[in-house]
C-alpha cells in the first residue's frame, strides 16, 4: 500500500509540474512573440531542447540520475520522430486557420485511442470514451472558431496528428518495455530532437514568417525572455516524458486540454482577452469531462488492483511463475495552448 501511495503522489506531482510549467511557458512565449515580436517558434523549440539536454548532462555528471544505455537505433528514430512531429505541428498552424489547427489538436485523442486499441490491444470502457467525448466537445466549443480548409493544410494536419500520436505512444512504450525512466529517455533522445529542429527550424520559420532569425535584432529584454523560456522548457520537456511514462498518452492529452482551459481563463482574468458565454460553457463542459475521466480511471484502476490481489489471480501467478524463471516482468513535448495565442506556445 505504501508503494502504491507513493506512486499516486508521484503521478499527482508530475501532473502538477506539467500544468504549472506549460501555463508558465505559454505566458512567457506570448510576451516574447506577441509583445516583443519574436516569431521564430521552431527555432526557439530547438533551443529549448538543447538547453534541456545540457541541463540533464550536468545533472547526470553530478549523479542526480544514472544514465542507462538504450539501443541507439531506437533512440535516434524516436528523437527524429518527435522532432518531425513538432515541425509538422508548426507547419499545420502556418497553413491552416487557428480554428482548424485546434481541431487538429482535438483529433489527437481519438486517434491515439484508435492506435492503442488496434496495435496495443488496449481496452477503453464506454465510460472513459464518454468522458473523453465530453472533454473534446467542451474544448471545441471554448476554443474552435473558424474552420477554413485547404488541401496542403489538411495533409500537414494529418501528418502532425499521426507523428504526434505515435511519438507519445512510443514515449510510454519505450519507458515501460525497456525499464528506463523519463529522465533517462529524455536525456538520450533530446540531442536528436534538437538537431533536426536546429537544422530545419530557421528555414521553416523563414518560410512561415518571411523573416530571418539570424537577421533579427536581439535586444536585452528579448534575450532575457528567450533565456527564461528555455529554462521553463526544461521543466516542460521533463514533465511531458514523466506524465506520459507514469500515466498514458491519452491522459497526457487530457491534461493538455486542461492547460488550454486554464490559459483561456488566465488570458481573460490577467490579460483581459475577449471572453464570451460560449467560452464559459465550453470550459465548464470540458472540466466536467476531465472530472469524469479522472473518476472513471481511478475507479477502473482500483478494480484492477483488487482483481490482481484476489486469491484466484495469486494462484494463477504462482502457476505461471516457473515459465518466467520465478520472476515477474516489471513495468514502470510545441504546445499551442490557446486559440488567440496559438502561435505563442511551445513545448
């Protein structure tokens, strides 16, 4: 029971860190991009990942965590996939209306559920599906406005959805199957994510913004906000891997939509952004979906734990132990968060 309580506290801590850091970086990037005129989202993300890697390198040298070798091919492909997904998300935002981009983000949850059901044989109860449906409807009402379709933008959105879903599923799967921590996986994959964005970022940003990141005149206040954004991004990237590893890709997406609702609310209360009854209704419906999702997940997890502790399951485990050698197998990123400031938010 003590181990389970500690695990639950770890999950709560990871969720809180993810929400706090993501909302903080949205506010920081909104000031940097909207107020200070620094529009280079993809290049900034590559800097985020490089600073994250350097921070983890120092932490590893001081023995805050142990570096566990992972198959290099797996790490490289995983890092490149995550880097590509960020690029596709930024391209999707550049070629689509903000409303259609928000629909792209909403589509990540049902597509993740579909992939996990088909390829990982994971079962989602009708109650879980209903709570996710409520969540998506609420966020859609609160944040989606115009829906302007075009062929190139649609293709880019589909590619962004596929790469993001696969990347997040792999984040969870690699941690559990290879028995590595979120810190170990992030430490080894961050250089490859940073490299692909560092190479493609300036070109991609110039194509989308018609400005050159190297020709930009950096003032002291812009540099200060870039440094602050990079420091917050260390926490964002770390908490992303931590949450997905401790929970699931679907739970991480649910958490992402909670951040969207919080940023909308903060934008209204602190920045006096326009806010209508539609926004309020949408946020309330989304919050109801999140509460139901949390309740149903906890209820089903408790039922599963009781089933694992039942005498029948223990006898079954003993009977199957010789087949496993007497041992059990243990198993343990450019968030554009709001409609108005979608171009200001990164992971």
